[in-house]
C-alpha cells in the first residue's frame, strides 16, 4: 500500500480546505482507509459504466487502498479493467480483495445494496440528471448521455471527502437525496432532453489542464460528435498534474497535453481535431477565433481572450468557494468575459504573488517582474538565495535551475515541493482544487458546449456551485450585467467598432446572436 508519488500535490490542495491541517495526520488517516466501489450488471450495461470510469479516476488519485466489489460475471470482467486503470494512475495502489480488509466507506453504482457495515454512498444518473443518495440505490439509465453520470461521480467523490474530513470542513454535511440536472441547474429540475447529433462549428478549447481534462473526458463520450474542434495547450504533463488531471496516467508524464487529449478524442471519427502544442497567445490564427471554450488559469488570460473579440465564449473555472461556467457575447446588456474578471478591489498582481511565495518581496521590481515577463532562466545563484530565504535545502530546487521563474513557482510552490520540504508548516498561497472539483467544472464546460451547439441558449450568464456544500441547494445561476462602472472593453466604442466590422453578417441561431 502506498500513496501516489504526487501525493504532496493532493496534500497541498487539501491544506487549502481543511482546518487544522497537519500533513502527517492527513497521510495517516488516508492510509487507514479502504474505499469500496460496488457495482452490478445493471451499472455495467448503462450510464453507470461512465460513472465507474470517472469514479476510479478520482478515487485512485487520493486513496491508497480501494476494494472493487463486482456483482455478476460481466461486472467481474469490468472490475479487471477498473483495477488496471487504478494501477495506471497510482502504480503502488493496493487493490484489496473482498473480505481481506474492513471497508471504511463504499461507493455504490447500479441497483444493488451490498450488505456491508460502513457508510455507503449510492450514485447513478439519467441522461443530464445526476443522482446521489446516502441511503438507497438510485440506479443508472440506459441513455447515450454521460453528463449526469460524470457529474454523479464528482458528487459522490465530494461526499466521500466531506464525510471523511467532516470535522475539518466547517458546515460540511453529506448530501441527502440529490436529483440534479446539468441541463439547466435549476433546483428541483428534471430537465432531460435527449442528445441529438451535435456539430461543433470550429470551436477552440483553450487550456487542457484539470478543467480541460474533465471537458475532454465528457466530449469523448458524446455520441456522433461532428464538426471541427481545435485544442490548444503548450505544456506537457508533469507528475504534479496527476493529482487532478482525470485523463492522465503515470505513463503520460512528459507527454504533450494536446496529445493526451487527442488520444481520448480520436474515437470521435466524425470530428475533425486540430491540436496546437503552443501558448494560445502565439497562434497565428488567434484573431480568427470566433467560438471559444475557455479552461485557462488566470483572470489576465481570460480578459486577453475576450480582447481577441470572439463571437461567443463559454468559460469555466474553479476557485476557493465555488466552481462554474459562464456564457458571453460582446454586444448587448449582458457581461462579456472580461466583465467578470475586472477587479473590484485592490488585489495583488502575479508579480507580487510569485515574489511573496519565493521570499523575494524586496526583489519584485528588479528580479521577479523582468524575469517573469522575459522568461529569463533562474540561475543557480538565485536559486540558492531563494532556498535560503525559504529556509529549505537547495538540492530539491536545483531541478528548476535554467527554467523560467514561472516554472519554478508552478513546480516548487504550486507543485508542492516547498510544502513537502517544510512538512506543510509554511502556508502556501495557491489555488489547487481537489480532483472532483476540477472534473465537475470540466464536465459542466463540455455540457455547455453541447447545449450551445444544439441552439439551447441559457437565460443566465453564470452557473456556479460549491461541491463542499450540499447539492443542489448551493447551486446559483445569475444574469450578470456589464461592468456598472463602464470600465470594460465591451463598453469601449473603438472595440465595439472593430467587433462590428469583424462580424458584419449576423450569426443565425444559438447564444451570441449579433
């Protein structure tokens, strides 16, 4: 039994959520758990198959021991594939045999109610609708729609986490019976139209990180997806990414994120896929982007995307407190993407955040700012200075010598190297969501892409929820108006003139009509 090699990244994420976090206690508790995943033939022949796939992709990244409990001959065959998947995510994971260890918790997919004496969490789905219950089986329908199935896996994983760490998450409780439609997010809604043939109109998906992984997982399961999709990300998968990239396996370390996405999307034989292993800002076709799905990390990037003047944009995010999706045009009274990210108070810029994290507050102007903007490599001399300021040994940081300062920040701070060296004693000011949060945001993004392509325009701008609170009562949809102080580019006549010239002919159908 062993925690994943990238466990420190998961610990960093948990430290942002759990009160009184202690790395050793966190590790010891996880090592004492045995997470069961029970399922039957009904699960294997329905949407439950998709739930099981994502459930294993989420659970195997954090918990070092799982126990698969198949019921039926077909379920036993599926269990072998799920065990192989779990080992490809964490090669040291323990797949416990039935009866060899007492289960601490059990996640149940299908129509069974196993006779085991531990907390049980039942999940299932019906098309767009995710279902969850802590008391009785909810079953899985037989549609070709995996959106509810994927969301159910995220909701179940969040309830498992909430229950295990209930004493360290203020106000967190296990959900009661959940019936949650990803079609409209309305409380109590059972909106569930069938999926029809869907064609993407030269859609750009910008960012293939944790949210982008969740989106690709869902898009790869949309039946008969057609059209043209362009996926863009200039980075490779690293070990720290595996904590919440649901598509990534240990053997994918060092592989292009674009190639990783293509491996899952290539089964969509009627979908033309173009991959761009480059930063989106460097693409020669950047000004021609009309339809954009955004899964990027920073507010600055999102504002810059809006500055390219796409016809419509769908955005997704995770942040402390919530995750969600948003729809944006440019003209009209509703908020454009940039409107959502204009700060309403003084906030530290990225130079300041990086400077503070690396102990270089007094060198922000002469070191951090120029190095961040020109990509200059970190010298060994500077690295030794940073290690001294952080009071950590320099040897583990030498791997970042000759890399850009941002790589050092992402690897050493966001990636958990300094967190591990200090045994979690130094607070880390980073946004590192849990895997189930990022996956849910990605599934929601993919859902909005499919609904938009089918002409189902929402009457809201943003839809958001908090997976550390009860679902669906904590789901909020809002109609966001443009920036009330008139500060945004969508209220600038020069930008508006350029936008109108770019789209002289109005688009027909769907969100974003001009």
